[in-house]
C-alpha cells in the first residue's frame, strides 16, 4: 500500500546536486581498459572459471570493486527558520531579559550609589525590619523565637561586622532555615476574592530565579538583626516596567538633609469647647482629611452644612504644623461678615485669639503673631497681584466655593498654576490648596482639565449634626412677606423653644418684618438702655421705610382715584374682618388649609393691617427680633451672637447673608421664602436691573442647613414641592456671567495673562463679555491692539490703572489726576461714586419732620452752586457732602447728627472715609513723590478746578456718554412732548432714558435747562430706565478724551487750515460724529489729522517755508525759487524737488514743531540737502550756518 501511494518516499527520489570524488580514477581505468577480444592467445579465456580464485572474471565488468564516494554540494540558500513553540519562546525571552538585567546591573548599582543616603543620616533612621509591618501575630512569634534562640542572632558588635561582609562571605542560611520553625500553610481562599494571601509557588519560584540572577547589593547593611529566611523570601522587590522607549528614567534628586519628623502642636482648649467640638461630624474624618492634604497638593472638601468644616479644618492644619516655619494659613470667605465672625470663633475655640485674625476691605486686625488669617477673596487677589506665588502662605482654603463669585473663580484659576510652581520652589516650600463648600459642583473642578491636570481627590462629609426636616406649602403664595409673617407667628405661638430665622430678599423687607414682629410681640421687663438699643434697629432704615410707605400709599391713592367707584360693602375699600380664632388652628405642616388663601392686598397694606385680619394673635412671649443684611453696621450685625434676654425667643430676619458660613446660635426653625434679589446685567447695553427671582436648590439646602445646629430642626418653605422641583435650578449662575468683566480683564492683562479666554476658569465667561470688555478698555486707552500677535496688549496707562482697587473707569480718573494736582478731589469723588445710596430723599434721625423733601432739595441746590460747580452735577453734591461731613466730624466730632440733618446715610459716609484712606495709601505707593495726606478739612475746588474735574470724569466714562433727545416734530400731543422733553439717548439703547429724581439737573430743570451732552455713572431700570450720576460735558472734549469713538470727515477747506504758533501744530476745522448712533458733533477746531494724502505734512512744509515755524528762514522767504503754496497743491503741479522735500518729512513723520525739533536733534542736517534746491546757488553756502532749523 505504501509504495503504491502517490508521493511515497518523494524526498529520496529527488535529484541531488553533487559529484563523485573518484572521477579521476575512473577516467584512468577507462583509458587503460582492453577488451577481451583484443587480448593475446596466451591469455586465458574469460569464459573459463578459475577454481582457485573462486569467481568468474566477467563479474568485475558488471559491479564495481568498491562503493564509490559521492559528495553533495552545499546549497547557497539560507535554511528556513524553525518555528518555536510558546513554551520555548517564553523560555528564550526570559533568558534575554536576564541577560539584559545583568548587563545593566552595574550601571544601576552606580546610580544607586550616587543617591545613597549619608551614613550619618542613615544612623538616625530606623530599619524597616524594626517597624511593625508584619502584623501583631508574626511580630510576637519573631520576638518569642529570638528569646528562645539568642545564639542565632548577632549582638551589637557582631552586627557592625556584618556591614563589612562581601558577596563571597554568605551567611549560613541553610542552618538558620533548619532551626527556624516552618510557617503554617496558608488557608485556601476562593479564587474570586482578592486579599493579602501568600504568593503562589509559581510566583515564588519566578522571584527566586530573578533573585539568583541579580548580583548582591554593595551598600552597607543596616545595623539591625538579620531577618529570618521566610521574611527575606516575602520581601520581594517591586519590579517597575521600563518605559516604552526602552530607556531607564533618570533618578530624581533627593534632599539629603535630615528628614523632618511629623509635627503636632498642642492646643489647650476649654473643656466645654472641646466637648462641643468632639460632637462635630468632621472631627471623625480628621485623619482622612489630613492624609489627603499631606499626599495631594489640591483637595476638594464637600462637607454638609453644620459639619464644622469652616472652623475645624484651619485648626487641623495648625495642629499639624503648617505654621511652624512662620507661614500663614489663609482662609477666604465670600462675605465680610463671615470673615470677621469666623476669625473670632476659631480664635475662641483655640483659646489663641492673637493668632487668628481677619482682613477685609477697609479694616483688619492682622499682626506679626497672626498664623490663621480669614479674609475676603478680593483681599487675597490684591496680595496675589503683589506676590504671585504667595510666599508667606503654606495653605490656602477657599471656603464657600459654591457661591462662585468672580474673585473666587480667578483665585482658583491662579492657584491652579501657583501650586505647581510652589511644588518646585525649594526655598518657600509647597503650597496646599483646599476648596471647601457644602453644595459644591464637583464637576466644575474634577472634569475641567484646563483647571487641574490631575483630578484632585474629593472628600465628602455626609452627616449633619442634627437632622433637619423640610416642609413645603400646598400652594405657593404670591405675597411671600405676609406668608413669612404668618408662619413666624404660628411657630412662635405653637412650637417649642428655639430660635427662628426668616429669609427674605432685601433690606426693605427685613425692616418691615422686624418692625411688625416687634409690634406684635414687644419686649418687656428690659432696662432702658437695653430697650433703646433693641428698638433703635436702624433709625435711618426706619425713616426710609416710613418714607417709602408714605410714597407707596400716595401712589396707590392716585391710582384709586382713576378707578371707577364701587358700590356695596367694598365701597370704602375696607376688607371684612375675619377672626380666625373661631376656626381650628392651621397646622405648620402641609395641609389643605395652606391652599385656602384669599386674595391678599399689597405688601405694605398687609403688614400695616390689623393683626386679627392677618390671623395672628398679639401678646404672649416677647420676641427678640434682630435684622441682618450687608449694609447694616458691624456692631449691629454682631448682636445676633449675643445672649438673648431671659424670657425672650430669638428671631433673626435676614437676607441671603446668613445663608452660608454664619452659624447663628440657638436657631431651630427656618422660614424660607425661596426668593432672591438678583442683579441682572445686559452684556451689550450695560443696563442693570434688580429682579426678585427663585433661588437655586443648592441655596435652599443651604438655608435649611441653618436649622439643626443645636437640636433637630425644621425648615418651612413658603412654596410648593412642584415649584421647587420645576422652577428651581440646581445651582445658581456664577457671578462671572452676570456682571461686566472689565476689571477682570485689566487685572489679568496686568498679571501677564494676555489670552484671557485660555485662562483656566471653573466657568469661563462668554466670548461676548470679553469682547465688550476689551472694546471698553481700548476706548479708555488701557489696551492697544497688536497687529503682529493679534491680541490686545496692556498699555503703560493700563498698568497704572490696574494698581488701584476700583473699576477701570475710576482708575483712569485717578491716573490722570496727577497732572493738574487734583488727586485729593478725585480720590473723594471716586470714593463717593463707588459707594451706593449716599444721598437720601429725606433727613434721617429721630426728628423725622424737622425737614421735608423740599427743604432737603433746597440744601442740595445750594451745594450745587453755579458755573462749573453746577455743571459738574451730581458728583459736586457728593463732594460738598463729604467736605461738610468731614469738617463737622473734625470740629465737633459728631458726624451722625450731621448726616441725620442733611439726609446722608451715615454708614455710607463711614465707608467713604475708609475708602479715601485706602486710595490715599495706594496712591502714595504708586506715586511716592506726591506724598499725599488725608486732610479732613480739605478746601473745595474753585471754578477752574471744577472744569478740570468735568474733563477727568469724561476721561473715565467715555463709554457712558449721553445726548439730550430732540423731540420729533410729528409728536404734537403736549403731554407726550413733555415726557420726552428731558429724555436722553445713551449708547446702544434704542429707548430713551430719563433723569433720576435725585439728580441736581432734575431738581433745577425749571430754572436751568438740562445740559445737551452728559456722562453718567449708571443706567438702571425700574418701571422705566433712569440714569444716575450725571455730569455735563462739552462736545469739543470728545475728540480729545474719546478719540476712538469719534468718526471724522475730511478737514474743511473753508476756512483754510492755519498754523498755531502756541501749540506748534497745523489746525483746521473738521466735522464728525460720535458713538454708534452717529450723533453729529459741532464743527470742531482740531489739529490736522493724519490723512492718506498726507495733508498735515504738506501744510506743515508750506508754513515752514513761509517762516511761521522757525525764524531762521525769514531772511530766505523772498529768495525762494518755489512758492510755498505749491506744497498744498496737487501732485501734478509739484516738481521733483518738492516731492523729495515732502518725502523727507513723511519718512520721519514730521508734521509739527515738536517732531521737527526731535528729528533735528538726532540729525542736525535734516532737510538741508532738500532745501538747497529751493534757493539760488549764491545762498547755498550760507545755509549750514542757520541749520539745524529747531
């Protein structure tokens, strides 16, 4: 079967290449061969057989005598590669790896020797074999074995000799292995469970093979007892895979100094404080938090409200030694009240008030002993502008980061770049960044690769101190102020003891509720001083509220007079009185009774209504009712932390200032209206409006967290759950998207950040905001467009402006005031314009009726003065008010009475004084040669200085120019024409705007016609748009101070341009327009502009040859070969020598006497060769004697 199979033994039957080695012998035999028939007769016959020989001779010719030798030829082709099995391949790869290790071992030993620790430092360390890393059971077993077999372990002297052992003197490990007890066999575990079990036999064998190939270390052996064999087997080296490039990375330099041990600074607290502190949830997470801070440069801490993160984390860091080298722990707060109160609280808990300080915009108590510094985020940003790396800080804590103010976003963006820089700074050490909040949008930090390249760890402290229960309304009332009043009265009447915190939207609502609650539940049995302090909530606020109520009632009466009269029981407009005490009490939870709500009157009417009509009862336990809002004085804000009088219940009515950071003691019930007053800013038009809108879910949770600090609390939300679910956004919009970013762009440009859009904002501003900001800064002269880099570069003026902590428009006013010695007036003016609500419509004080509104207006008309004082407008009123108040305070020391008499807000005047002091210090730092002092008895500006102040105001507010609206002739209705008579057009606004009622031009509109051109401070919208802070300007000033916003026509030829000897420039008449609405400007007298035809150079050359520029050419006027008028004619009438003369002027950009003098100073023979063509040859030799021309 096999032989018949196709292809059987195919390899043996293949032709083989080669040759026989005996070819030459065969050829010799063939030549000597003689056939038998040629032989002789005496030869035997081949056919006969010789019996002696035993064979027939004829067989020799058939078979060879011996086997021939065949030699194969070697093939020139390479043999085919033999395929390797997987097992063989792995074995060979392992051999190659081992050879590679051996080849690099010498270099590795050399590199390790370079970074080896000094012997002195090594003696101070503890061997790793002596540290508890093996578990208690194993450690006890080793200790017991050492005691039983002391002869196996070397003494101290023997251990030192072990350090001199060479690789050729190994220890007797076999003996030790026999004596050492065998460890118990590891328990078998499930294959799907990962643990710390012993390595498998295959892993152990592979590690042993690797260790055999590795040469022994040449470093000295530690002076510690040798480890047992099992321990040596377990302590396998960790193999790090080489990089993909195949190169071994170079070792990093190691600080060979003595290592710093861990530090703990003991703090001796009061026992009561320590007991309360141990109840805080964050204290249980101290170890986790501190380890994360130690191991990571940036940590995000999301702690629930009431967990104690604001007060405890700075104490953790202080105890861990982050201030031992003189560094500071910086904590930023979004509000000044929080910074002040938290510093006091932390200092009290640590029993170290001297080490904990605060710094806000106008005040602070920092000293050389300060180690923990609470401050507002703007303060830290100003420090960063002076010292970008923040070298005096070791830790920066950004608290309440969820509020996302502009300064907070800039701080986090800058700190994300400072932290890596400080990590490389060996002199100042690393900087730690901790971002804290209760309702933090973690995604803005963890998913923003521009902000943090390495995702920071997020630590969440979930638990609260006490549980807070939230209650919703069945329906959402429209009048939330009245609903808050009712809810507070029900809580006070029916629920157990505990403080009440009511959230409303603004200062007016706060004062209304405080006044009504005090009337319903008045205080009793209090001392006179305490009662006066309690009732005097804010005399100025109380007067404002009364005035607003009167104005509102007057307005409503006017509206009712236009409505047809009613008949029946509602004819008198009085609601029927309903005694709710006859019905069952309305529960505090969600019930159907909350849905039964009649139509409510207006807010003022409800609060002024009879208590019985509101369904509340008077009397009972008195309420200790206190207001809280940002404009309240600091001493009055601090009253919420004082003990409540005996027999009273605490009730705090607050805006959202109490939403974060502040912990008001004793609060158990929170009444949340859910509303916030938000400032909306139109990014294109610049109009600002204040609107009351729903807050965010995060803010609502923050408000609810104010309860439950001392006991389980309750939050009563004056809106339904459906409204909360559907209408409340998850988080509030960041502030950077709701305000102009002019100051932000300027500060970042001053810090060297030219591409603002590439800055790592947590939430970047919109591109339209940045474009509008850059356009405004361009018009102010703070930026210039660089065509090469195609970005806006900061100018020297912009750098000077960035040094002042005010808006860019005010900063330019300060920067320009040095020229005319107007700095004291400008500082007062900027301070007054920065602070809001300085002037009140009525006098403030106990004597409310001492002045009426007409008398106050008469006083302000007197302050306005005449001439340029009056044209300065509203800023002049503020200057007079500051001057009079400071003079009164300096002479009599009683500013409060003066403010009450002249309708000034006292707190605003105090804030203006602080801002004046700060700006004065800043000016002295930027301009030391001025040596400016704060003079309380500063004199008033004269008429000329007032005119210069008008120009300075225009220079800072070039983007806020308005023009009086001309009433179209097609409007014939007298009432409609009267409405538009004093209206203005402003910027990009299509609708007219109107003067504010407090403006001095509005007060004097009957005697003085309002100015045609104005600048204003702000446009805001209520029922219609109004302008605030008006100053009259002259249109001739616009091309000087707002040249970029002017569009000019070609210069007028009638009259013809002329040369002004005083200014040394060519002047002309020119027409143009201003602004985006192209308001026509009057014919202006301006220097001849740069035109494409070079008209300024031509006219300057003409006047130069006429001898108007310099007297040196007067003697040559009659001898000129060319008429000077030729220079201003068309090119066809100009000769070649005229063109060369003009080209020489154009090349050096000489179009005025100052530029000619500058060029002549560099080149004394400037224009000499060109001028020779204009005089006879006889006069040429005398020309060098009159050169240079200037």
